[in-house]
C-alpha cells in the first residue's frame, strides 16, 4: 500500500471507527461493481460522517460509489474509477413519520421491507414495489431509478418524493424540497438525483408522502393467443373509467419464467404460479384495490373486456394465490437474471400506442440473434425486453452486442427511449448501456460539474460516461 | 430606440410595445408590486424567441417571460427592466394525442382551453389553478402551479413530460420526451417550477388524464372553525382521499356569497368544499365516509350538490374568492404557507390570534386537504401604519408555518415576494448549490433577474408585498 493509500485508510478509520472500515480484499469482493473492486469500504454511522468521507475522497481525488444493499449496482456503465465503497446501511433511521399527515422522512439505508413494516402498523405504505424489495434500501432505490408494477396507479418515486438530503462531490451536505406535501420553494434538485446512480450526490435522507394501504385487494389474469389481443385489452382499459393499480402484459416466455420456482436468493418464500400462465399465451395482469363494491365492479368489467378482446381464459386470483403472482411481477427482472445470467435486459419507454410495432421489431431481433426473448410491459408505456442467454462467454457477448444496436434502433423508430437496465459486464465492455447521448447532454455535463467538480462520484457509470 | 426598431423589424410593429402608456399594463402581475419593462414583445414562433433573446444578450438587457400575468409572487415582473416576452400569441394547441393521452402545447395556451380541447376525447389536463380561465400553461410550468384538485392528482410537475427550451444565450434544447421516462438527469423535473429563471419554455408536452366517471361535491357546514379543521385532520388521518378538500371561513364565504350567490350558508363559521371523483361505487362509498367524519367532528349539516349547476356555482365561488374579497377591501395580502395537516387546527387559531392582536381582518380560504394555507389579510394600502402591522402579522404567521415543519410557498412561487425568506428554509450551502445550478443555465443572470434567490445578506428579513384586490386600489405606491 502506498503512503497516500495508508493515510486515506487511517482517515477513514478516524471518521467511522476501525470496525466500520473494510480493507480485506476478500470482503471487498462483495462491493465490486462490474468487476471493479474498491480499495476500501466504509460504513459511516451518520450523514455527517458520510460527508466527511466524501470530503476526504474529494481532497485525495478518490472515486466513491455509494451503496446500500447493493442490489441494483448492476445498473449503469462500468465505473471508470472506484476506490471507496460508501456503504450507507448504518444510516437506517426513520427520521420523522407523521401518520396523520401521511408524510415520512427516512435515512437512505432503511430497507423497503423494514419501512413497509413500520407503515403497515398505521395502514399505510410506500408504493415502491421494486425489484429486490426484501433487501433494497431507500437510497439505492432512488438512485437506481427503478420503477414498479404499481406505477400504473401511483407513478414512480418522482411523484411522491418530497425532498432529499444529499452530499455533493465536495463533501458538503445540501438539501432541497421539504417535508410537507406541497412546496415550490427553490429548485427541485431532488428530482435530479432520481436514477442518477449517485453521480450528482450521495443521497443520505429522503422525504415522501405515504399512501393508505387498501385493506383488501384482488387480482385478475387474462390469457391471450397473441400480443395484439392482450394489448387490445390494455387499450380498452385505458379508455374505460376503470382504475387498476397494476396493469402489466407479459409475453409467453415471461409467463413461462413466472411458472418456474421463485429464486431463494430474493429473500422471500413464494408459492408456485405455473398454473396461471398457460404455455404459449400472453398474459394481462391487473391488480385491484378499494371498497368491495368497487373491486367487484372492476372484476366484472375487466372480465367482460377480456372476453371482448378475445381472451382464452380469465382467472380471478384468490388471497393465497395473489402474493405468488405479485411477487413475480415485482421481481420479473431478478427472475430473468437468476435463470439467464447472460441476458441483456432493456428498459424501453414508449407510447402505449406503439407497443405492438415495437414488440414486432423486438421479436425479429430475437429471431435474427437466434435467441429466445421475454417481455414484460407496464401499461403506462414501459417495455422490459430481455434477450435471453444462459452463458456469458465471448460468443454470447458478440451476438448480444450486435443485437443491442438493433434494439436501440427499434426503440428510436417508434419514438421510444431505450437503456440497458442490466447485462453482464462483458457486454458492457462492448456497448453503451445508455444509448447515444441526446441534445441535452451538454447541460447534463455542466450540471455534473456543478454537483461534483472533482468527478469523484461514481465516475463513468451514467449517461455519456458521466 | 435602435433596439425598439430592431425588435419591430424582427416581429412587426404590432408585436412590440414601448410607449409608457402601453407598458403600464405589464408592470403588474397578481401583485401591486410594480416593475416596468422597457419593452414588451409578442413572439409567434420559437425562432422569434431566439432572435429576441439574442438581441437582449447583445444589449445585456434582462429578459422576463410572461404568460397571462396572473402570478401571485411577482414572477413575471421585469424587476430590472428590460424586455418582457409576452406569450399570448404562442397559444396554439399543437396536438392532442388521445390514444396516448398526451398533448403538445405552446406556452401561451390558457390552462382551461387545453382541458376543453381534450374533453371530446374524455380527457383533461389535471392542474387547475383558481385562475385557470386566464392563466397559461407556460406560467403553470414556470411556477409549478397547483390548484384544488392537486390533492388527488398532483401539481403541474406530475403532468409535464417534456419541454422545448430557449436558453438565455439563444440555444434551443429539448428535455424530456413524450414517453414516461427519458434517459439522463431529469431536466424536465428541474425546469418545472424554476420560475422562469433557468430557460424560456417554448413548447410543452403534457400528460392528460381520463375524466372521472362520477363527481360528487359536498359542502360540510360548521358553527366552529375548529370543527372544520379537525374534520380535515380526521379525513387525512383516516386516509380518505377526496379529489379536493377546500376550506372557506365565515368571513370569506360571506364575501364569496355576496358575489357568486352559490348557496354558501351566510351564518356559518366555516365550510369544507369537498369533491369526490372516480368510479360511481368509489364516490358513493367515500361520500358515506366523509359524511360520517364531518358529522362526528361537529358539522351541523353536510349538503350534496344536486347537479352540475350547483356544483359549478360552488366552485365558481371558491375559484373567484380573491376577487370577491377585493370587493370588501381596498387591498389584501395573501400568503401561501404549507403545514403538516395534523397541525391545521392550531395553525388556524394562531393566524386568528395574530391578526386579532394587530387589529387586522383576516379571511381563510385554502387547500385544506394539502395543508396549503392562504390567509388573506385585508387592509388599505393608503394606511401606512396599518400596512406595517400587516407585514408584522405576515411575518409571525410565516414563522409559525416554518416552525411547524412547513414551507413558505405551496404553489404561488417565491418570485420577488418571498426570495428574502429563502434562508429561513435553506442553508447557505443549499442556496449556493441552487445558485450554481442557476448559473449553469443562466450565467449572465439576464433571464428573470432577482427572483427566487435572496438579494440581501440579511437572513429572514421578510419583505412582503400586498396583492391587490380585484378592481381594488389604484396604482399604489410600492410599499416599503
């Protein structure tokens, strides 16, 4: 170890205490991002300590990647530099929860599971029904910018995030927004942190509005012979007054994957679901909540709409059956990763009216690549496309890289926006997971320089290598 | 005059105002704060805007974008003079895409006009500021405007997906897109609510919502203000989510009733105007819950609007309330603080007590469901001593909101009215970061100068400026 590195290590120990600094290479393997291993990991006990770490890193020009449960670190480009893992899992306090006001302030390291346990005691919840929910933290979820099947009704974190406290690239603590449900004082800087992978700052706390949990819910699955029919049902629902909480369309291959055993690695037990996904069929999944009369009517009308759209079957899920299906909807991406480690998973935002054209183009890409594909669509206009591969070797990577260009083109052709949500590191060496920068990239670059003048926050991970 | 001639050559003579008599119209917005621009121009295209901006840059003149001038924080006033860009001629709805529930509009489109254009498709634009018959979507974007129904549907930022911008140096950039997500930093989210200090918006892509199947409007009538505020606490606490939950106190509703004849009960201490929307069954069930809560909290009566006409009258009264108050008082000052909804009863009591102590008449008409207060303090601008007391009372109310964990503005914006208050909410580091972000877009500070950020070093010196009642005081001297 160089003298500088030794002194940096001593500084980290001085800030967080020796027992909260990890330097053992084997232990550091757990903090790798795309195969890049940091030189140290530090677990600060407070936002002030975290700020000290970033300040020290800025002074020493050491690159920092903040993390929580490390479930979403696969998102983004390969870090160009990575010396310190800033593990925020000890920042796990609920700072303020006012159930009567339906508002909440939490530290970044709180896990979603813990949080929802707390909220549940007051009949409330946070609609962050995201992948790895049993382990993921609030900070990581916001920084990763992941969305959820509940997006149909509740939107994304952007829609219920009230404010954020963060640490900029110089180690200064800054905040924006407020803790009340409405505030237009100052710029909404907190929105910039969503999905930014910590490249503009380390999120240390966040404020949200919470939502009443529905005491009762129901669910319905409709099976179709074609994507066209399933999408016809989506359109009819969109044109109706019905208000499902979730509205997802799954390709037959995704349905087949949902039928498989639920991976233990996801940290929850989940019963079988194969019987709900008949082979070769597209599935539309709708979750409902609210008063019994409201749900009854919605079930009735959804069933009728499904029949009009040509459904081969409609299943109303019972209370024991729903969790197994909902968990799979939420964990669709981790499911793909678990069974197909060589897969590339694209997240494509598209106007709902263009779903069918896009699906056609993507299916062709799969055929040309000679690989199976799996698709999961959110009704609001997001299509998760997986080009499946079990292996991660050179051959697979070559064909994935070729297909990648075609996927970006297919998305652009229908006015959509594609990014690679997840893929093996080997593939990241060949492609740009964010696609080509857009006309607003110059502004983004200038903003990055303002938040992180030394370029030490997760360098290389974000759009255009930011 | 050379600049005026150049602007005229660029836009046509009928698109440039520069005579003092013409400019007077533009030295106000919703406030009696005066600031006269040197010229007002009316571009028709994005290219016009770019050319105007380039000229202003060459001359180092401030540029201030302006919609309908209905803002309540001085956001559209030319505080340092310069060129005011009026968007009244960029008022085309470029597209209503019913299949995908999107619309693309120019900034000068009037808020309500968009909902009217979308209505044949069963769609509407959700943000509904009280000024929606006049205010523009460009202004809504600048201020991140709210409205009664934002309780259920969110404010402007929740409905804007993409923007076309002219940066203060004349460069044109598109941020966001028509799809729900766009890769990269959320510049759209940053721009909405930036009060025209970062860029000039020349095109807006918004999300449209489906019109609800059923709407029911309830009027809960109270003999005590406390019972009304406690009802709001209970409604929120029991997680009943109406589409709107507005409160009018007795003084305000009497002013409103004299003007609107909407059926507000003249002898009550307060009413809650509650709207329920959604599926028929959901609306019916919620109406039962709301009635129960309000009755338990002491409402003497809960009425249901019988038909669309009754409903519209009630809302007409609510949305024109500021104007109605203008009939009673030469001037009034309206605040926009937000508090946690659990603290509504004590906050209203505090407002009452403060105004009584200063011998001031106050009315309360506000978005109770959001905890977004609008205390309206009546006064006569010619009475300087009284105005001083208004300022002091406003100071105390704002301090109380902040101490309660709230904020200084829920929807009206900071503008030039509350910019000196910003240090009460934000640290020097917070403001320095916002300032650096500002400078990324607007490094010369020519675009809408002296807004949002404090201009003095003195922390927390509240410089409140009264809002004129409609048809109220003649051009008043700037209060100091």
